[in-house]
C-alpha cells in the first residue's frame, strides 16, 4: 500500500503549514540494492493545493522496475511492499533495515510487508490454519463418535488411531519452522542475534503445548480400558499453554519488567512487549516466510504508533484471559462424574476451537477498525507527537546487535 505521511491531511487547516514528504539517503523501504542506496526516497512529493495529497510512488532503482518510471503508476506499485520487500532476494541485497529507514523518516507510518490481500504467503498460512483446525478438532471428535457409535469399535482401538494421526500437520509445521530457524542463513531468525539456537516464543510455546497434549494422549490411551476423562484434556491443555504464556508475557509488560532471557526479538534486559506481539511476529516471520523484514517493520510500527501499541495490548488481554477462563470450567466438566464421559469428551474438544474461531473473527474486525483509525489519525496528525529521532540516537548498522547470543 502507499506510504502514509504524518499530517498529510492537516494542511486543509490554513494555520497549518503544507507538508512535504521526507527525503532520505537511506534505501527504499529497507529493500534495495547497495547501488541505489543514494537514490531519493520512494515517497516523492505532495501535490500542492489538492484536497487530499497525492503521493508519487516513483522508485528510482532500475533493479525494481526495469520498465521505467511509467510503471510506478500501475497497481503493482501499491502491492510492492507487501509482495516483494520480505523476500530473501531483497533481504540479502538491501543496504539497511526497515527500522533504520523509518527512524530516518519519522513522518512515515511503518508498513508491514505482509497482507491478506496480496501474495502467495496468505494462501499457505491460511491453508495451514484450516488444516490444523480440522486435524486438531474435527478428527478427534469425528473418529471417536463415528467409530464408537457407528462401528462399535473398542475405545482402545479408536484412540490408538486418534493418537497416531492427531497433530500430524502441527508436528510437521513445527519441524519445518525449527529447521528454518537453525539454518545457516539468518533470514528467519529473531532480530539482535545470529545464533542458530535462539528459538522464538512460538517455538517454545509449541514445545510446551505439544508436550502437554501428547502426554495426556499417551496416559489416557495406554490402558486397555482407556481413561476417557483424561482424553478430554488435550484441548483444554492447549488453552492453558497458549493463554498462560501469552498472559504471563502481557503481565510482564504491564509491570514494565525486563526480559529475563531472549524473547524472540526482545533481548535479555529489554522491556517485554504484550504477548500477542510475539505470536504475530513469529508466525508471520517464520510460518508465513516473511522473515526478518517483517520483524523489523513490526518493531518500527510498534515503536511509532501509539494506537498500534494499544491495539496489541488489548488483543493480548482479549486472547489470554478468556483462554484461561474457558479452560477452567472445561477441566471441571472433564473430571466431575455428574457429566457423562462421552458428553464431556465432545464438550472439551469442541468448545476451545469454536471459541478460537469466534475470537479470530472478532479480532479481524477489531484490527481492521483500529488500523483504519490509525491511518486517519496519522494522516491528520491528531493525538500523535513526532518523536525526536536525533535525541539519544546512536549510529546504527543494519546488523547491529547481531553478535548477541541467547
């Protein structure tokens, strides 16, 4: 999407000076070749006298648009940032990172190199989410009730099948994302480290969740007469794991505590961000293959936009607290004998995923609304203060902090 310039709509007020887009010798949105490092900014200029400023998206680097400047006015210019800035090719050939670029251009609202509207990554991530949802929710319920009532298959055989196939896509994706993080190239790794063994928050959360669910499956299905009430608990255990870790990170953020060890791109001793921030960063950067450019852009957006920070904080509370609240009554239903085990099984497996689907739908609407307001507030420069980027600013190198270890 086009760059958003702070206060670009505020010159409708005669008392406000007309704004011009910043120019910088830094590369184009963090994804350029070193040869174009001295080319002008991609933002261009504002058309004077227009009710709404016109942003000229000329990119002067011929490596991006070999057909010339005329192509800048086509639709490709609007999706460039989403479809190409986070590719490995652009990452390896660029001259600086996105955090540096937006520090040098504080009037620009940092844009995120991932969108659900353009690009192939959205299909892969969307298909993965749907497949994991079917495998984790539909398969255990359908196999149990179908084989138990339809085929009168003994429970130990039923859950031998369920335990064998459950979580297949999850385990596979966990293995793929782990391999990406330990590969020699640093494209997928968190910011501030080049260590191949610095795993992110989602990796450790996956370890906790998978271990808990697998242990419950093994314990419940090991006896010849299965413990059905134990087999009710894998889904609630996922709520405990995800909600607990997300809630703990958000609590650290609320208290202003420092990270006791590296948390994704937050180094040891730095202030912890809300829990949802790390889940968004890690999933899009690794699972959706957006890599370090997305981590850089997300950090720049979080630092520049107060509304974005508040939205991330509210979403962290919105996901962590209800997850724990729902997990507790499901645990009670699973263990009390007044509820038949066959009924408890269906409730404990269905409710978490139905809740997650509803919450995801609400979150999408919520994020769209807040980002629309964020755009309006940024362009009218209402409720924001332009940070003094020169104050306490130290020389920055694209790989600064990369020598840090876990």
